[in-house]
């Protein structure tokens, strides 16, 4: 067992999860201001091997393991996180206007299940602020911009929000992710329906085509979609000619869980991520890849903690993978451990 899992995490889990998040990331940022610390961190946590390199939707990744959106919502720690070996980092979800998100507490651990429930509600400082910070970044890590609509924006005007965020982030990110699948913004998942989703994606494709260079546009989908809804998603991807999918976001399902019913009911609403999502997210990836004939790239996310978890997603049809809950539970060595494991079987 690693030092992180045996000593550090047992201490961190005694503190409110959202407070811990900012405590740890602020310490990471502070440490990186000390001479030689960035290079030391890179030497400890980076693993490079030519067998891990991937070219997906026109971008070259040094390894297939990325950080999912939700960890760095405001692009505050991109350079520091890049030194932990990630092949790519996704910021957001970013909305055009700053918004506080849902009431606290809104982030919870299910320790027995190695899972997280969140109902953050797209808390972020807005796309203009994120763009200002991204202007200053020094690392060359591939960066994704996950964009969403503000809570106060009605669904019929959602496209305006996606276009505003797209324009603000365009100069600073390498690819975009359209998030219509978070369960924590009321009514947002209704935008996964065929008509509104096609409208948003077609408009963003048109906006993208008018830029100096087109950036890949991906769609992030929920794990709770039925097979017929997944069929619609495949059709939408083919019709709009977006560049790929991220499968999957968090789930509103609560089974099977080892945590007590009382604990789950006390926490209440929110999206569940972590090990309970492993099987379902892999099923969705496999279905999309098989049914589409591998017509588009898929980034697999959901319950990835080890190299075997990552390999399972890749063998199901994913081109790349992302971690979030696994990063919390396994610690900063997760990328290196996954990459070493994948390289041995490459």
C-alpha cells in the first residue's frame, strides 16, 4: 500500500471534502513556487514510454491518461497538475457567467464504496476569468475546455451560453467538451434529447468552422441513457460530425452500493462517481464503439483506479481515459502507476 493510501488519505478523509480539495491544491501551488520543486515532482510522478503515445482527433497525447473535468473548474492549477504526469487535463465545467453553484455541503465521500457524490452545480468564476488564467499558463499539456450553461439560463437560450464560453476559451484550449449531462443543474439533461442537442452541436460546429483553425468538439454523455438513447447519440455524432464522445458523466443511480441506506439518504441528491460506476461506464463505451463500428473516438471515464481499469476501458473501445475519483482515492501517483501498467502490456 502506498504512503498516500496508508497515511495521507486517512487524515484527509477526516476533513470536509471540499475544504480538503482547496487545501491540497493550494499546498501544491505553493510548493511549486519553491525552486526545483516542479522538476522534482515531475521526476517522481512522470512516466514516459513511446508505447503510450496516442494520436486522437488530430492531437498527439504523450499518454492516454487525463484528468476529468470537475477537479480544476477554474484553470487554477493546470501547470502544477501537468507535473503529475497527466497526458491531458480538462478544465471546467466553465459557464459564461460566474456562479456560486449549489448550497454547501455539496461534496461527499462514500468510503466503503471508494466513491464520491457531488452536487456542485457548475460552481465557477466564468469563462472570461478562466481565459485570463489560461493566458498565463506555461505547461504544454493538452488542455480541454468543458463548457456548460448557467443555471439561470433557460434551456431555450442554452445555445447562447455554449457559444459565449466557446468564444472565450477558444484561443487557450486544444479541444472542447459540451456538457449536457450533469445531473446537478436543473433541466440540463433535457438537452441530451435529439433536437436541442443537434441544434447546439451544429451551431458550435459552424462557429468552429469560422475560426482560424478548428478545434475538436466532443460531447459528454450520462451513464443513465437507455440503448435507444445511445443509438440517438450515435446518430447525432454522425450527423453533426463532431469529433467524439466522453463516456460517461456521473450517475443518479444508487445501486449497488455498500454504504448504508441511511448514509446515502442523508447525503441526498447528486451525481455518483468512482468504483460503482466502473461497470456501467464500460458497458456504455462498449455499446457505443460496437454499434457505431468504431466511427468516432471515445474518452472513457468512470471508476478508473488502476492500470487494469484503464485497460478495460481501452479494450472496450476507448481511445483515451480520464480519472477523477481515482485521483482522490489513489493519490498523485495514479497516472504513473496506470501508465507503467499499460506499458508492460503494450
